[in-house]
C-alpha cells in the first residue's frame, strides 16, 4: 500500500477540468493582469493565455488551487461543470466489490490527509501571499508605479508588515495606504497593515535616482511578516523586482520606445487605480497619440515624436 505522502502527492497532481471562459471573465472583472496571475501560480503568461482559451482544459489540481487563489475565488468557480452518472448504474461484481471498498477507504484517507495539508497552508497562522508588480523599463529621474498585491488565506486574518528595500538613490514619493516609515528618503519603506478580510493592495510611486546607471538593472527586494502565537513568519515578496533603467517610459512594456494599443489600457487602469499618487496620465496619452517618444537626458523629460 502506498504511504501517506505518496497519496497526498497524487491527490495534488491529479488532473481537474477548468473552465477557461470563466477564468478569463473573473480575471478581467477583477482587473488582474495575466502577469500577476502567472506570478502567483508560478507559470508563464503564455500558459495563463492557453488556459483561458481552453487549449489545456485539464491541469494539475495544485495549479488549479493556486489559480483560484490568484483570482481570489473558490476552486469550484473555475472548474468545468460536468454531469456524473448515477452511482448505482456502475455497480461492480461481488468479488471486485472488496477491492472497490478498499479503494474507497484509501481514497478517503488521502482526502483526509489532503485536507490536513490544506488546513496547514490556509489556516489563520499561515503567511499571506504577496506579489509585486513593477514596470520592466524606466528612465533616470522618472516617477514609476509599484504595487504589492497580498492574498489573505483566511476570512479573519490578523495584520501583517510589508518591508520594501529600494535601490540606492531611489525615493518614495506617495503611497496608499501611507507608509509607516516616516522617512520619505529612506531606502527601506515599511507598511503596517491591520487585520481584516479579503485581499490587500499596497500601491506606491517611487522616483528613480537621476544619476542611476543606464542600461543596467536595478532591483527591489521586500518581505511580508506575520506575527502569530509569539512567532514571526517571514516570506519574500514574489513577482517582479528588476527594472532596466534607460531611455524608456515605464508604460512602454517592451522597451520599443512606443506606447501601443496593447500597452495603453494596462497603463490607464493602473493610473486610475493609483489616482492621486502623482502618475502623469496626460503624458502617457500624448505618447500613445504620437508615433513614439524620445528621451532628453539633460532635462529628464520625454519628447513626443509626431
């Protein structure tokens, strides 16, 4: 007979049928990007796209559970609804019945073990999941947006601490909720988030150092800390962390010095969500309306190409 660990592993690896249309609808309704969902699940954005287009109608159960967590819904909401034949129509012969009963007992034990594993990971003392979103490209001296999306794993979560370490010379400008560090030029910024229900988004704008080295990557680093039962649990913040500094606007996701139709809507949603934090929507819209943009390294401004 298989041991308990093998049964649990098989229950997590078992395939489940997902509803791609429902997944896409939920993601777009909640204004979540494929990049964010992919970061939480631990797959590529191409995989998320294939799931949404029903290219892979069956996926591993553990991936389905991570996908539901990223979309902030229950697992049942993203599964394909299928009819199941009545149990009495498939009654086995007398001799195989004993094997069937043995299989049912084993399956029940596996479910109990799986429930225990789920409780361990999703109980109130478990650390929430934090994922960072930061632009891939930006210019020296430019104001850029950063978001940290936190998924609480229970319905009555205690509070937690977010700590972000900025690259040298970068400066925090605005934040919602307000940062608790009290020192806007500090390289380490802190947030104290009270207990409550549902997901939490920490949004902030940061100005890149005007003298930052160009065509090089600058890295952010952060962690989430939960204190429970006299013990502090710490996890690194996942998602994006590198920014390529050069003659690029932050809304130019592929670094081709244009803001095209595929890039303007994500930039719009983000500036609306972070309204009041200093992002320049009019400048973004002007670049989109033109043929592209150039960068004036002396004045530290973008110039629209007509």
